C-alpha cells in the first residue's frame, strides 16, 4: 500500500509539474506576443516620425517659426514617450532572455529630431531676441547675458551646419537658413562689443 501511495504521489506531482510547465509556457507565449505587438507599434511610430522629419528637412518658412517650433516640440514630447516604451521593451527582453533589440533607426530618428529641434529653437531665439535688442536702451543691457546668448546661438548654428553637411542628402534649405542666420549673428557681434564698452 505504501508503494502504491508513493507511486500515486509521484504521478500527482508529475501532473502538477506538467500543469505548471504548461501554464508558464502559455504565459510566456502571451508575453512574447504582447512584446512583438509593442515592437510592431514602435516600427509604425518610427515611420510616422520619419515622415514628419522629412517635412522638417525641407522647411523654410521663417514667418511661421513659432508654429514650427511648437510642432517639433510636440513631436519631441511624443518621441520621448516612445523612447520610454523602447526601454520597457528592452527590459522585458532581458527578463525573457531574448537578445536586446537595438532600434538603431528609431534612435537615429530621435537624434535627427533633436538636431532640428535645436536648430529651429535657435532660429526662433535669434529672431525674437534681435527684435527685442533693437528696441532696448543701450544702457539697459545685461552685457554678460547678451554676449553669452549671442555666442551660444552662433556655436549652435555652427554645429548644426556641420551636422547638416554630414546628412545624405544634405537638407539644403535648412542649411541655407542656418548659414544665413549665423552670418547675421556674427555680424551682430561688433554691436555687442560696442554695447560692452559703453556699459563699462
């Protein structure tokens, strides 16, 4: 009888193990399916992101710079949310023992987005501040802030131009705007020097 009970317990244990193994396998399959759905969604969002970037690569409407800055800012917020999802996908892949997806093209699109965001923010800043400075009493300037701001905008556009030159194809319209506005900023630097002397 003891032998029978032992065999019965072994059979029951095996059944429980098989049941649990099947449950774990089923749950893993469901997790994998959800993970693949998330990756497919990232791919769809990347396509939309690339389409939006394509429009920014030919954008030239300086009169609509405020609208452009808002649009690209909204896109950047969306991208940051997508990037958080990508991190979560990588975390789940690690838990499941999968090879980590690199999402290279998605991350490159994010880098391009930051490049164009910085570009248009700098253009907007230059246009807005130049109007303000032209109507400011020379003795009312914070010279250190003025000089720092002008130098920062010039450096940003210089780096942007170099980045544009490395792109294939080169975004000629934004590059031309960057070159034009950086030249304007450089031409403004002698005015900054004069203001600095007058305010000493």
